[in-house]
């Protein structure tokens, strides 16, 4: 059975990168090796894998990736910390989200 990983990397500049892959170890290595000069992470290395979630269906993985990509830095930070209470709090907040 094929597996698809939605992953979150924390970049050296404090930003986050969200992606999907079928080989999480290889993909983290590729980001840190700087394989693609035009990639978002190329100038933000080293990167660290801070979250990974496995899916059996590529369509579900892509949907979750797109969802997480739309999140604020604060929500991504909470996801990296597995702080689901904080994520729920940020979801219910109205107005601009704080990164604090």
C-alpha cells in the first residue's frame, strides 16, 4: 500500500514550508541538499522536519497539504508542537492572527 506524507519544515529563517511526498526521508534530504535552486527552501537551509502525517490516499494528502498551506505561522507553529488546543483557539479567533 502506497503512503503519502504531508510534511511541515521549519526553515532557518523561521518560516515554514508545507509539502507532500511519498518518501519523507528522501524529501527532507532533498530540501537540505538544495537540489532545486529555485525552491523556496533553497536559500532558507538548513530545514528541519517538524511535522509529518501519513495518508493512504493521495487526494486526501493533497487536500490536507493545501489546507495547512493556508494557515498562519502561529497555527503552523502550533501544529509543529502538536498543540491542538492552540490550533482550535486560533481557528475560533476573529480578525488578524498574531504570530505570538
